C-alpha cells in the first residue's frame, strides 16, 4: 500500500470537499460530495499500491475477485478499458451492501510504473448518473506527478 501516495493529484469537483488522510496506515485522498437527503454522502477515494509485477489486466482481476469475496452482496456490472491522461486504465460498475445501504459504485484502476492508482466512487443505489459529471471531472483531473 501507499506505493504512489505522494505521486498523484486529483481535483475535487465543484462543491465537493477534498481530504487527505491516513486510516490504519493506508493513505487516502477522499473527495466528498455535499451531504444528500438520505444522510449518505456520495464520495470518491484514491489509494495506491504496488502491482507486485502484475499486468494491469491481472491486477485488476485480482482486485475484483477480492471485492467479490469481501463486499457484502457484491454484483459486478459493465466494465471496460479507458485511457486517463495518457495512462492505461480499467473500470467496472458494481453494487454491494454496506451498513444496510445498497450502494452503487465505480472502480477505476490506473497503472503507471508498476503502481496501481485505485479510484473508487460510491453512492446510494441508482444515483451514479446523478454524479456522472462530477465523477468524470475528477477522473479527468487525475495526474501522476
């Protein structure tokens, strides 16, 4: 973990809050939407980790397998490939249950120099389209220094 923690930048969409913090030794960058009426705050987070010599495809698949094992009621949806500011990336739409909330999410993995930059978005079920502009703005602002 933290292999690229000081090597990237991502901008918070308009009206969102950006917070850099550490939880149990893992460095996170959080992008937090304004508080919604449901009490759940849509958010994005970024972590980085060594790909341990794996290819982007293999490391992405490994992470999706872990999500399937550890996220309650995990359901994988559409997935694809993307180039983000010249860097290869993969993404997947998914849903799961957390603290009695059914959540929809987007998971992006961007690879550079053996480091995976993982950007995860979460919102309450059915709300991804509401936040798509903010998601795109944040993803398109992502840069490795």
